[in-house]
């Protein structure tokens, strides 16, 4: 074998045609992604399968039960009403209450009605990050034929000691970060009597500094745990959600998103985790970096965004800044340290890891932008190279899959890429390639 050639490697099971076909049939969205990334099927087959996947998603998201709703149930409620009686002025020629006849009124000059700006409709409690369920109050959630009440009963900030005690394999939080623990109570009010409801182990995250933070991989919650309890109507479960890691300086501004589904876009049901967040502060304001360039000028390799220079992407009503902040070549040591199951690259090959930073400058404040998990590859030796074969885990933090709101930032490593060692010197990153090709922006990596 000549140097620089890739040794033959067994095709990973998730790249095989039989697995992609089955996944496309039974779980179309994931199957479509695998198909475009790994299969060599004819383009017409890919297009037909993608149309099927889109129909699958639409059918899934629009059917199968009513949309979950939440209602605030205060711990104590006081209500007062006041009636206002209005009396219309008598018209010309009518008799007043004193018996006098009202003289005809002079015709009034028509005047232009003042323009009143529409008042924004406040978000329903629990349905937006800026209108969370107040701390200590409950939310009654109706989901298809089930109804249950959720209450946040305890919050522990800077909880590294409790998390480490819960499981010796729970890792320390990174510098400047710490754990936050949230205990929730679920009362199962109504539902089928012949099958249990399982308290959800996933779908929960927290918002701080205008972005979402999820539980670390494999983090174990203290006992009693909230997740995976099979209960029937009338039962109550109270336990700890998986631990979250957030910046220490944002510990008092954290808000919980409970029960975001697979196709959720607004974060499930939102809960305040303290009196300070019953009325959350406005999102921070960001401005583009002074040296940022327009991403549309970097659609060719020879006009790639210079190394470590931010690029501004205008996506419909969003303005997002992307920057390459770090590159590690021949990164076998870093990749092996990220996960003990990561393997060495093929003989003659090396790993490449790239860290990106995203800044969400402006956009809709009621829904997040999600950092892309796919669509990145590198050009070297006159061809494209993608993710490393197999389930190679990138170093933490990961760049993809983070929900960011305007004013938020996210930084992390792209999936590990593998290419011949003689191509590691001058690769160029292709960022944001769409499902059907095209649309990518090029970034220099040196």
C-alpha cells in the first residue's frame, strides 16, 4: 500500500444499505439523513425517499392526539372583579333626566383617528421562555388522553458535591461552570387505567445566557430519580431530573424547559427556578464583530473566509456569525482522550478536529436557532472528506445541536474528520452544505 492511501475498512453497520433502508421506512427523518450522508443510491431514489420522510414528519407532527397545553395552577389564588356601568350621552332632540330637551348639536368636523400601535399579545404562561410558570406554582399538562400536574419542588445550585456523591463516574464540571439540580413532582391526574405512563427521562434542558444547556452524557442523577417511573392515574412521583451544567455566573438566571418533544420548536413547558426568574430579564444584545465579513463572498474555495475571521450569515430573518476558533491536526491523542472507545485512524490517516463559535446576532426571540450537526466536511487532496468512520466521539463541548436565542453564543468541536496525513496541512472547511448539495461556505483552516 502506498503512503497516504486509506486501508480497506469494514463498512460500519449504520452506513450499510439494509440499515438505511429499514430506518427510512420505520423512522424516515433519520433514514433520510443517513441516506444522503452515506448511501450511493441513485439521485431519484434519494429524492423520492426524502419526500416520503417529509410526509412522515408532517403526519407525525399534525396527528396522533391533541397538542399538549399547560395551565397555571397557583399555590394560592385571590381574584377580584369590578363592574363598570357606562351611560351613553343623550342624542340631539332627546329628553334628559331633568326633563329638558337637548338642543341639536352642531355637526362635528371629522378628524383622523390616531394610529395606535398594536399591543403585543402576552405569551401564555409556561409556553415561552419569557413567561415561565412561577416558582412554586404548578402546570397542568393535557397530552392526548392523559392529564398530569408538574411542580418544581427544589433547586440546588452549585451542586457538584451532590452530583459526584450520586455516582463516582459523574465528572467534574468544566472551569467556570457548575451543576444545577432540579427536583420535580408529577401528579398523574387522568389517563388510561390499563397501561402505565412512564415519567420521561429526556426532553428537559435549561436556559441561561440566551442558550440551552442539556445534561452531560451519561450523567447520573441523585436518588430518588424522576425518570423512568411507571405510574397509573392517581399516583405521584417526585425526584431529581438529570443534572445540568451551566455557567456559574448565570446560576441565578436559569429557567427549565420541561418535555420538549422530538419535533418541538418552542421548548415544551417553561418553569422558573426561583423568584428572580419569575419575570426573566430581556435577552442580551449582540453586535457583529468589527472584522466580520459577509459569508456570501466565500462561496468558492479561493475566496474562503480567512482563518479565525468571523463570517455573517443572513438566513431569512436571522443574522448569525460563525468563526473558526481552533484547529487540531493529527489529533489522535485528543480524540482518544474524548472517549475510551474511539479507535486509532486507519494507517496513513490522521484525525482533524475543528472548533467553531456561533453568535446569534438578531432574530425571532420566541424560538431558537439550532447549531447544525451535519453539513460540514473538508477539502484536501482534490476531494472531500467527511466524518471519521464508526461512532467516533468528538471532544467536548460539541458544536452541533445547541438551541441558541438572539444574544446567545455557542462554541464547540465539529464531528471528528479523518483524512490522509499528507492532506492535513492545508484543508479547507465546507460549512453548511444543504441536504441536496450547494449552499456551503468555505473557511480557511490556517
